[in-house]
C-alpha cells in the first residue's frame, strides 16, 4: 500500500481551490486502491482584511488585479466551463459578493472533529459559487451544517465563541511562512509542493513519483 499525506492550503472564496480538489479527486480515483490518500485542509484567506458588507465580485476583482470587468467576466466564464465539466456547481460565480471567510474556516476545523472536513469544505464551495450566498453569514453557515446532518446547536456555539481561531491563525502563519502565497497549494508527504489546480493526469504522475521516492510516507 502506498500512503500519501495530502495537505491542501485553500480558501473557501477561491474558485480554483474547488476546481483543484475536484481534479485531485479524479487523480485519486485513477491511482486506485494501491494508494491510500489522507487529505487534510488548511486555512488561507485571499482577503483577510474584509469586513462589512460585500461588493459585487466582478468590479472587486477588476480593481484588485488592475483589469477590466469584461476581462474578469471572461476569466470567470472560463472557470464556469471547467467546473461544469468536473460536475461542480459554479452557477452563481459571477453574481456572488466578496465576503470574509474566517468563520467558515473555523467551521471546517470543527467539522474535521466529526469526520466531515472535506464534506464541509465542499458544502461551502457549493453555497458560495453555486448559490451565490454569503459564507460569512452565520445563518448560511449553519444551513451548511444542517445539510451535512451535523449538530446545528453545537456549531452555533462554536461560531459564537473564539474556538478554532488559534488553529486557523496557525495555519495561515505556517503556510505563509513556508512561502505559500497563492492557492490551492498541495503539500505532499510534508515535503513536496504542487501549486495550482493541476490537471488530473499531471497530479497522478506527481503523486506516483512522490510515492516512489517515499513509499512508506504518511
């Protein structure tokens, strides 16, 4: 059995992170039963200083990257087509608003204790990119919890407290300190970095090569 530890640094507000994980899923499926992959999610905030009311995503991105709204719309349309081919819902990608993702990251940490970390991450992607809902809103976050069949009242108490704040901040400091400046970033066996939402076949080869170098890792 080839064991692989896959640590994914990502933000809930990053479309390429959703695409990157969908491609990783395809890669893991292609690797087959000879490979055991343990996936762990880690927090990264693309817009950590965001507070207050969100703004429409296209003008916000245009200002951030110094491009036109039409250029941003074209890029978002390309991502929507990629997502459709992968079976993930990006229907509201161009209609969403900017938002803070810190509480959502805390909820992912909480869900990990219940074996639902990846499911929570995917639910948040679906909520933000597919439904265009505000994932900084506690009511929206609790609807994700309910949808996964987790304890809504327990999650409500988490959100009302500062639980998992330290864990999220430690993630951010650790990976930024390690040189991760864009997401998604995949750290394999605590040693090898794969940057960006690579194609499944590229991931398969990379994971096979890494496993060959450290077959007992994980």
